[in-house]
């Protein structure tokens, strides 16, 4: 796409006035304007800036695979929307385990078509400030949320509606909440749909207090199921507030669940690995009604699933329930973009109760 297609003043690209941004913080050694090398800046711009220009914006960039230390906040040329695209001024970006797994592994990144240098993150929320030719359903000024794989944690995300998830944010849903919905919401809906959770079920959920778990618990309860959720002792009250009966994870899980549900379980979801799935089999759960989302090889006939299996309209239904006050998204912590490494460290450590969100202002 040529330079004129990306110009802030091009014909056919309808935009809001550009926003002036202060110089990025140099906290945590993540970099600021004028401190990173010219070759590194050039490489980052090639990946993160879809066009050229003198106006700079922030983006989280990685030039190697590894832990949080590879993530840097860089100044990159401000991207612009081309035909069929919209640009979103991002205000919040929710983190997911898949984000740091992609950042850590060339193999994982390759499964999503991501190569270095790369951006970071998927889920975001904000306001459309440019709409390219041919875009329908979105206009400058619309509040939106969506997904931009490998480029969400940035001041701007350029997405193509239809190819990338992009939805209007309902009134009554704030951007921090909206910025957590895509991966967790679709994954949880896929679990419920794949194993057909329904009224009368007794469902065991492993990792119930985590980012996907809090969605899965509530969707299962809305379907009429009794929910038993694994967690650490410190989160039992938290889970009870979501409508689940808590049980400690770890060795002896099946026995502890049997004490709560002598008849066993009729459905299960393992959101962290395979231990809960194995316990569900021991408790008499039919393998075809046991779902996993994080197991390379689901055990004993359990069914692997993920956001790809979400039902049409899943995110719209969840967002509407949030707006109506019938569904909650617990926010474990928020971090400014300059603290991206600390945010990822927190999530990687586990035991996060709800969602971790990066804020951009």
C-alpha cells in the first residue's frame, strides 16, 4: 500500500483529529524516544507502523523470543487505516496466557503467523478514529472492542473488520472490561458449547478463578449447571461470589470433589492442563463431556477446544449481560503500558484472580 494511502489527510480515510501524546516514560528500562538504536527503531517501524510519517506512537515490540525482558515499549511511526480497515485508538488491552506463550516461543508464534520483530497482545478496546474506504458498520467516534493478534498493546491498532474481531462496545461496559472479552469470552463459550453444558449438570472446572475460568463459571451457571471450581484456598470466597463451589486443586482432587458431589460429575473443563480432566474421568464424567483448552494431548478421550468453536454472537451476548449487570469480569490488576514486563510477570506467575489489563492514555 503506497504512502498516500496511509496519509492522515488522504481522501477516503475519515478520521478524528490527531491526539498529541507526551514523551513515553523511561521507567523499568523499557526505552523512550531517542534512546533506542536507529536499526532497532527501523525494524520496529517495519513491523508495527503500517506506513510512514513523522508522528510517533507507542507500541510494545519484541525482537527476540523469551520472557518478559524481551518486551520493550518503543516509539514507532503512527499507523493509519487503509481501504477496508479501521484504526482504533486503544485505551485498554487485556492480557492472556497465549500472549506470553507466543512471545516466548518461535514455534508458538509460527502457529499464528507471527514473525520477528513483532508486537504483543490480542485483546483491546478503544475508539475508532479512522475508517478507510469500503468500511461499513464502523465510523470515527465509535467505541469498540476486538482482537489484533500480535499488535494490540499499542496506542493504535489497525484492524480489518471481518478478518479481525471488532464489535461495538455497549453502553454500560467500560473499556477496561471490554478490553478483556475476546479470547476469554470466546474460549469460555466454546467450552460450554463443545460439551453441551445444560441445566441439571454438575460441572467441574479446573482453573476456575483464572481469566478464562471466571467467564466459564458464569456461563455454566447461566446454563443452569451446578459448578465446582478448583482454586487455591485464598480464592474460595471469590469463587463463591461467582456462584461456584470451591475445592482445592492438587493431589487428591477427585476425593475432595466426591465429598461435595457423591454422585460424581456430568461435565468438566480443564482450563490449565490435564489434572482436572483426569479427575473428572475418575469421577465418572463421560470423556466426550470433558473439555480442555491448554492440553497438547487431551487425556482419556477429552475434547480439545478453543475460541474457534465459540458460537455466533457469543461476545455480543456476554457484553450485553455485562451491560445489564448480570455478568461480571473481575479485574485482578491494571498496569500502564510502560510496566508491560511487570504485568506479564504477574500473569505468568499464576494465581491471578480475574484479568490483567494494560492501560494506554
